[in-house]
C-alpha cells in the first residue's frame, strides 16, 4: 500500500481486510535518517475491532477438523515459500541498513517461518490424549483438549517473521483465532504475510494483526477481558508489565525472554569445530538472538590458544551492509540499542577489563553512505570479573566475554550464577562429562558440541528470569488448548 510520497503505508489486518488507522508512526531507515514506511499507531479502538473479528471467526475455525486446519497451514507455507526472496529482501530492508543481512534473512528467517507452518500442520495431526480405568468402580477417565479462544501474540524485532509465525502456526492449528502485534520496528513482513492469508484459505478473523507500540496497542491487547491467553517474546521488563496487566484475568502466559548464555569449553574440546561455531553463536544476527553466547568459559590449559584463535576468527566475521550477501552481520536495530551495547564496553574498560578486538580497537570499513548506520564490530572482552555487568546482564549485541576456569564443579557454579537460565553450549569429547555437565546447568536448552540445532518437537524455553513456559510440538499444543478430564461410570 503506497502512502504519502510513495512511502510504504502499512494497514492493520482485521476480519480479513486491510483497514487504515487514524494515526501512524514513522519508521526510519537509520542509515539515511529518512522515513522508510508508516506503521499504524493502533490503540484500543483497533484492538476492539480485532477482538470482534476474532470472536466471530472462532466458532467456525475451532469446529474445523485438525486435518482441515492442517491443509490451510500447508497452503500458507507453500505461499510463503513462493514469496521467499521478496520476504527476505523486506525482512533485511525493514531494519534498514541497521539490521539483518540478506543472507541470514534468506537462509534462516524466512525458511524457518515457512517451516513453522509446515511443522505445526503436521504435529497437529499426531497428538494423543490420556485415559485410565477404574474397573473396580466401573469407571473410565479420559482427557479432551479444546482451543482456548482468542490468543494475543506479541513478538520482537530481532527475528520478526520467524518468531511471529512460531506463535501463529500452533495457535491456529489448535483452532484458536489470533490477534498478533509485531514489533513496531519490524512490521513489514507480517503485513506482507497478511496478503497471502485469503489465498491460503485462512477465513476472515482467524488471523488479525494490529500494528503499533507496546504501551499503546500492546497494553490494550493484553488487558482485554476477552483475550484469555498471551504468548510473548521479548524483554524481561515488558514481560513483567504484561504479567501485571493480565493478572486480574488469570490469563495463560507464555513468556520467552532473554538469556546470558554460557559456552563451556573443556581442554579436550575439538577447537577446529568449537571456535567457528562459538563465533557464530556469539555474533549471529549481530548477537541479537536470545540464544546467543555472551559468556565463554575456557579451561585454563587451553585458554591462551583458544583466545588467540577465537579473536582471529572474530576479526574474520564480516560486518557489512545488509544487502551485501558476503556480510556475516549487519548493524544493530537502532541508535539507542547501539548506545546501550556500547555502554557495556565502556563499563568493562572502566572496570579494568581488556577489549581484545572490535569496538574501540579495530576500524569499521563501510561505504560512505552507511557510516551513519548503527554498525559495530564483533567485540571480545577478557580479564572481566564474574560480578561485572558484562557477565551478568543481557547485552543483546555483538559482545562476548572470555574467561578461564579450572574445574568442572567451579565452572558449573559460575555458569549458573546469573538470573537467566535459557541456553548453554558444552564442548568436550568426553561423553560422560557432557551428559553430567548438561544435567547440572540451569538452562532450558543445552547444546553439546554444536549450537542452534533445533528440534521443534521438544520443549523450547528458559528457566529463572528467562521466561515462563515452553514452546514446541506438544508444549505449544498444550499451551494453546485447555484440557478437560471426563469420567464415565458404566
Ligand atoms: N530475549 C529475546 O528474545 C529478546 C530480548 N530483547 C531484549 O529486550 C530489549 C528491548 O527490545 P524490544 O524489542 O524493545 O523488546 P520489548 O520487550 O520492548 O518488545 C517486544 C515486543 O513487546 C511489545 N511491547 C513493548 N512494551 C509492551 C507493553 N507494555 N505491553 C505489551 N507489549 C509491549 C513491543 O512492541 C514488541 O512487539 C532488547 O534490548 C533486548 O535486550 C529484545 C528482543 C528479543
Ligand atoms: N526467542 C528467540 C529465538 C528463538 C529461536 C528458535 O525458536 O529457534 C529470540 O531470539 O528472541
């Protein structure tokens, strides 16, 4: 939808129609400072209209069979896949020259969005229920599950379509209708997906998307009395706010939050594999993935060798404009976020830590038009104390700390000594050790001798301040349905 001056003007998608909004937000391309598109600044009125549409669509959609809903999800996956390149270009550009590389959008973001619909189109066909018998009392007990109703889905800017579809797919597969609110910073691919819904056979009102800011439209959505369920991915402060607003209604909550993820590298690790993988786990998507590594514990006997090779490899990690297919990472999402990340490095310096490469050490090499962009080099910090904010707080940027350890017991205690508990990697050739250490780590996810190999069938999520609940085939199905136990005396 072209708007004023030919700029992209997004519209809310409610009841199967694109609807204009009474006011708009300007979305800026920060590397040029120019307005790139206009995003609806939705509020209570738009949420009310979306609730009305979702309510009206619920009886029809929830009464369809899993097989019928599965076919719709498959068709939507096919249509998204046919639009992969267009979506990838938009996903990369939507963050302007500040964000995701075209290569990552092409190979990770959009393919995973397609897979999310394919995966839940299949998994919805294979759930079983439970049954027990009390023959001595002539009773049979069994469970049934039914969709909850209208699901509020709130997603962040770091993996826009990837995370939005990770919520939409299981929610509608289970028979719910949804009202989604993507991040106001990255709304374009959600809007593009809406153009495919009718062709996929998604009935009007099953998927509704309201664009805008968290405090205005997000809060109107999460506090609406007819929305019994909220799935949120983002920051802990926002999760706290959503929990407060939803508490009076006892809403079901799934909160996927941040991490301060450790990599634990034992002296028998295969460094030829460990180093490139740990560079990727530290700096992929500019370090703006909740699963990224931001603390690296290396056994002392190999610490010097690891550090030398890791810094060399980090310096090879190419920072470039997102449209450059050879770039390994683009720029950060916003000036404010760049300054937030830089502030951690300033604090580290003030604490006497060493910055071995990256910010303030090496020079960025960018085309003149992009030097105003929010770029930052992969940065490695050493000689930093466990109590430092760089070792305790989620930085969410291309920054990782490397520290030595001596014993297995010591490193487990130190790795667990943060408020987060999302993901970890453990590197060792000793199979007994990887099992033993993995079981003792306070993380919802532990990858050993690898990173980000995702098994969507199994629970995904964190413990402690990394969130509440899990997502995955069975976990998302249980979250997006209510269970009932029925007893029959025969
Ligand atoms: N762990 C993770 O997956 C992520 C963590 N973050 C962390 O959060 C920080 C801020 O990033 P943001 O994307 O701004 O995260 P955020 O938590 O502020 O926003 C995430 C989503 O929540 C919405 N939202 C914000 N305030 C809301 C409210 N009061 N009620 C309802 N919805 C609301 C936003 O519009 C967005 O759609 C980052 O610097 C990073 O540290 C950000 C993105 C993902
Ligand atoms: N929740 C996030 C990533 C999830 C990745 C996955 O499901 O594979 C995040 O970065 O916020």
